[in-house]
C-alpha cells in the first residue's frame, strides 16, 4: 500500500519516468481510498433480526457481499438484506439506505461525478475519460443509464425541487432589469416519426430530405442586468418537445415570480422573435413588460423585403440594408421610417407579395421595435441569450452525428445541463442525493429506518 510505496522510494534516485511514477502513486492512493471507503461502508451496515422501515417490520433474510462503485473505483463489502417477505417485494439494504447509495450501485460522490460528465459528454466519451483518469471506470452502459434514472427521480419531484433551488438563489444586488426569453431548436428524435415522414414525402413525389424525425426542444432564460446593461447572471431551462412548450412556460413564470418576489422593483423586459406562440405567453401570461422583438430577427425581415425589391445579394440591396438597418437601430422613429420605406417599395413593386408580407410584420410588431429608446435606457434588445441557450443546452450535446433521442434520456441531459449552466447543480444534487438516503435510529433495541425510500 501507500506506506510500503513510500518506504520503497526512500534512498532511491529520482524517477526516470516521472509520468510512470505519477501513475503508480495515483494507483496506490486510489487503493488506500477504496480500502477506507469499504471500511466506512461496512460501519454503516446493520445486522439485526428485525428492522423497522417506515414503521413496517422487515426481517433479516440474507447476509452477502456486494460491489459498489466509488469515486476511487469498485469496493466490495458484506451487508445484510431485509424483507417484509411479501410476494414480489424486493429485499433492501440498511447500508445502502444509510450511505445514500445511488441506484444500488454508485456511491454518492461517484454518481455526482458521473452525471456531471455525461451532461457534458457522451457515455462513450465519459467512459474513455474515466479510463484515462484512472480510479473509477464505469461502463458505457451504466453511464448511459444513470442520468435517465436520476432524471426520472428529478421529474417525480421536480416542482418541489425547483422551488427549493430557487429559494436558495439571490437576485444580484446590482440588478435593475430582469429579462425573460424563450425559443426552440430542432433535435433528432428516436420516436419522432422519421420513417413515416420519409415514406409520406416519397409517396408525394418529393425528395426525401430535410429534418424528418426532428422535434422542437424548448429553451427559456431568465437573465439579470445591471444599470449599464451588462448581463449579471442567467437561469437556463430546457424541456423536451411538448405541446406549446407548456412546462417550459410554467417554469419561466415561476422563475420570474420568485425573482420579482425578492425584488419587485426590477424592470421586466420580454424578448423573443416574432412567433405568435411566444408572444401569447410573454404578453398574456406574464406581468406587464417592455416587449422587445429581437433586433436581429427584425433586421432579417428587413433584408428579405429589400431582397424582394432589389434582388438578393445585389449591391443595391446590401447598401439599402446597411442604411435602413442603422435607421431601425439608432433612430428613435426608426420603425416608422422603415414602414414608410416598405410602403414606398410596395408601390414600386406591386406584384411582390413578399414585400407586403414583411410590411405587415413590421406593422404588427412596431411597438416592440423601439430599439433606439431601449438602447438609451440600457435594456436588452436581442434574444442572443436564449439562442445561445438553445445551442449550449441542446444542440451541442444532442445534435451530434448519429444521435436520436427519446423523451426520458433527452430530458435528463437538458435538466442537468441547465442546472450546471445556471450554477445550480450543487444545490440540486444535494436534493437529489437525499432521496437515496434514510435516517437510521435505534428503537427498543431494534434498528428503525424511518425514512426508507422505496
């Protein structure tokens, strides 16, 4: 062990291969850690004829060895199993309940590290990283199962967990503005009807291309800004495809309610693209706000109109776009001038329905396009934060080559990535890990497990 290793090094010349020395030392340290973990787990075991679990007597049925995966690697310990001896009921371990063993295999630290890794990388990449680092070396399949199992636990108590996590958050002291945004990104779904859509497209005589089998993941953000318009922090939320992003909208409303509960004086800004469903929620379900249509989406619509008038990509189109884009951004009366310019273009090009469509878009959202006024007030005018969330929460992890997602696995990844990127992972993990733990007390010389988790 480590003591022997140290003694063997005494009086010897420095290591010729320092990398080999480091690996050897790391292996010895891990061996010591595994021995200590095993000893502590054995101390948590209970060996008695009868225990009480939630007040229900459980009788000792078996004493046997089991292997658990710790952060230092596998450890094997002897523990006692108990059962009510009812048909179909599984035996339980007092050791696992007291130690908080996750899914009957992972020690708490090992599970925390593993789910953190898989939130960032694929199970295969996580397996390779663990092998390179040494110590625990879980299989790809166990790394694939773990976030799904933990994600299921989170979803079962999601509302109470989220409420507790929010209660631990403090709105930044410097914050004067809170901004709410939502958007979506298409991800490949294993049950997204891909083959059916391909077959239908082929039957209609159209080429089988495009995002068949993709569905929209909803992403939302709640961001805080200081008086100079600098973003201070952001809460990011991702939800798997569902009708009208209903759960995402509910969570966003609760996040905003918690923030305004702490700081009711915060100025509320809502930012999104022009999708009707976004504004039905932002305008209809949230408190009155400064409603901002993302400037970059507005500029894209302006470019479409100018392309219809002058030809896409032409010198005339680019020159007019650069000019009118600045008018929209910097002129307090910018949107009205854009509308007048588009009215003029519709008269010059009466056959262009595209210009008329874009004119209607600017008229519909004109009150959400006072960009010069809001910039002067240091308010956000772009939805880049939520678009970045779409990329970092979903696209970077879920749209890699060959990937197809089911709801359960995808939601687990979105949940843990959102918690990590919102700097909430540690608090959330404490809540989740507690569901695997039980308090053990003595009761008339019988061990009582009062908080047994089924």
